[in-house]
C-alpha cells in the first residue's frame, strides 16, 4: 500500500460532502475543499457548525450522506482501511484508557497501525522526548493532568507517522498556560513538510497562528476559505466599531448613505462594525461623530472574529 | 519543552498476518483493562459458587435427593456462570465507548469486526477460567463428576459455543443501549430467567407441557443437556428434548443448535457494532 497515490495533487479532497443525521439534522451541507501536501488547514466555526462531523467523515467514523472525500487519494467510503492507515486523529474529548500507562497507549497505536516493533520503540522514545513525556510514560493515564494527557494523545497520533493528522479542537478545555504550551507543540508540526494537518477550532488566535489556510464553517456550509491574511485583508487596514443607541440597521443605512461605510459594514446587536479601505480611522470617526450615532466608538485592526461576524452575523466566541 | 519538530524517522510497517496481529493486540488490551477491574472477574463467580456449594447441598438435604442432584446442579450452575460472565464482559464495551479509547480503535486501519472478536477472545478466556474455578470448587466440595476424555470434549464444545453465543448477545446489547444502567437493567431477563427454565435445577419435563415445549427453543436447554451428557454421562436432558435414545445423535443435534446460536449471535453482534460504529 502506498500513501503517495496523489502526492502531486491534494492530500485531502472533499467534494460536496454532506451529512444529515437521523431526525433530519443537516450537520454538513455540501462542502468542498482541498488541502495540499504539508499544508496546515483550519476549520473555524462555533460548536455545532459541522467541524467535528466533517472530521468524523474524513476519519470514517461517520458515514457521509452524500458527496465524496479522499485522503491521499483513498476514498474514505470505499477504501476506509487505506484512508485510516495514512491518518491519525487527536479527538476533541479524552479518548484514553485511564488505567493503562502512557507507554501502553503509544504501543497500542503502533501495533494497530502496523508499525514495526523496533521502529515503534525508537519512535515512542523520540516522541516522548520531543513532547516532554519521558518521565510520564510509565504512569497510568488517570494520573495525568489535562495538558499532559493532551500531549500524550498528540504523541500517540504521531507514532504511526501519519501523512494526514486530524486535530479536533486540540486545546479546548485547557487552561491558558497549557493551551499556549500545546499550541507550541502543534506549531512545531508545521515544519513536517510531508504531513498534512487539518485542525478544527473555535479559537481565532489558533487559526491565525497555526493555519496556512482557513475555512470558516457556519451551519454546515463553508462561508469563506482563504489564508488568514487574505481573509483579514478583505476587511481593510482598520475597522471602526461603534455602539449605537437606536436601531443599528438604520444607523448602518445612514453610514452607507454618507459613504462612511461600504457594503461590507455590518451590525451585530447594538454594535456596528465599519471596515475602512480607503480612508483613515480619524476621518471615519469624525464623520460618525457628525452623524451623532455613536454612544462609544473606537478603531482597531481587523481580526478573524470580524471576518466571521461579517459572514455569519454571530459572535464566534459567544456561539462556542 | 521541545517540540515534535525533532521527530523525523519513518517507522517501517509490518505486513505479516495483519489481521491476526491486530486481533492479538486488541485482545491484549481488553485483557489488561479487565484484570485491572477485578469486579469483572469475581462478581460473576459469586452466585454460581453459592448455588453449587451451598444451595445445592441444602436442597439435597431438604428434599432428600441423591448425591447425583448435587452434580446435576453443579453443571447447571455453569449455565448461570456463562451468561453472567459474558454479560459483565459486555458491560465493559459500554465503558469503552463512554470513557475509554474505543474511538481511537475505530480510527485504526483494522477491520471493525476484529474489535468484537478481540473482546470475544478475552470473554472466552475469562469464562473458561471461571468455569474451571467453579468445577474445581465443586470437586473440592466432594461433588462427583463421571467424565471420560470424550465426555470432556462434549462439555467443552457445548460450553464454548454457548459462551460465544451469549457474548454475541452481550455485545449486541452493548451496541444498542446508550448507558450502563440501561444495560444492567436488562441482564436478569437475558442471563437469569432462561436459567430457571432451561433445566438447571430440575428437568424440563417437570414444567407444564407448554412451557417444556418453549424451553426446547432455548439454547441454554441444549447447552446444559450436552454439558451434562459430557460431564455426568446423563442423557435424560437430551431425551427430554429429542425423545429418542441415541445419545450421540441427540448430543450432536443439540450441539448444532448451540453452534447455530453462536454463529447467529456473533454475526448479529458484528453487524450491530459495525453499524453503530459508523453513524
């Protein structure tokens, strides 16, 4: 079996992939994307957006209702064993046997993925050193902290040297320090040019920091797909954010009528966000003050949160 | 802490007998998990040992039955031990799904029926250990078995096939019910009620005719009849089912019934698990 069947093309190909659960819940609605060899690709969206269902279909634990997906050229529906043999997953929730040791978890993965015994031992030692697990490996998982367990799960996924690594919300539920530490580990994976990484997250900073490209997924559909820089560039150099007292819709209409805001300005609740493409923040703020619309007003750099808000009308962190 | 960037070597892949190697790996994992949960080893043993060593002798005294009755009940308790133990093994499958590493196994490049078969291997091993323990206790208590080598083969074949079928039933139930509580609530109906009806403590001919007819469809009735034939040389159970006098033919037929039950339940278990594993 070879994992380089389509090395020249995308390592992950997704075409019109859909999943409707029994009961009619449409979790994923005809998404399309490609991920190149060695690329770090992010699926960004709130809980319930369809990220984990997409990962479930790509890892063959969820059956697609329609569409097609390939890993390294292997169709996940018709060649699931081959697709699984070149991939590994770090799940969103703890997926460990608490009474078994860390070493046993790594060994089990190596055996199930068919890694040769001698190679597996060396690789486990390498990974334990690289991920700071060497002193923990012979302890049962029940004694690990959340961050240690997450590092162990990442090490486990790497034992088989996967061509495709899925990280499903890798830092969710971790305290900020451990989260930061873990992001370092995941960022380190970027240098593995032969490994393609698909990471799902609802943390914007993670997507910006880790990913070559990001797909913003909302209600089962891809709302935008590009590099973080390109997505941010769509919102101009700066944005002005104002909180209005009255109807934000009419405030937005007045701003557009005075050419202060363009078609990409948007309102969420009582907050109106105005991307600035051609004028400076000082000019825009002065013009808004003249209209007497703002209770509070400020200017800042755009973030992926703003991109997401413009596309979906929801605040990402709140939705998550 | 350093990062994973230092990792570079590519492990070579083993391709010799991947199915068998995976099965052995899965069975080893299940065994390691089980031995760390002693309740799975001890609890199923308690009731059958109580029956074989305390209740059967008490019944013998109270009812003035012969020593044969103790032997009859000792083998009959094997028919309780096997369902109890296999059902307890099924419980760990739910634990695996709720708190364990089942999703990691589902993402592995192995055929999913192997997950069921790996669990089955361990359930059979533990059941065998428990049956031997039970019979050992019975022998130590002075209960007499009159078995030839050929008889032991009949006994082992019936016990193994019945255990396979019961484990298939346990795994099927574990794949279908969402919680351990719901699973446990169904165990008495599956593991204990048939035991009372299948001729464990008294011959099925002692039941009302219509109930006797129904018990002939229970795999346990056939399993116990063959086990008693093998271990005690007692053909009355087989005769009560088939009504003839050719012991070997009756035992063969009953063993085929138990084998069909085993094959059917394992097939259902694999189908149910595979379906549940890929939503």
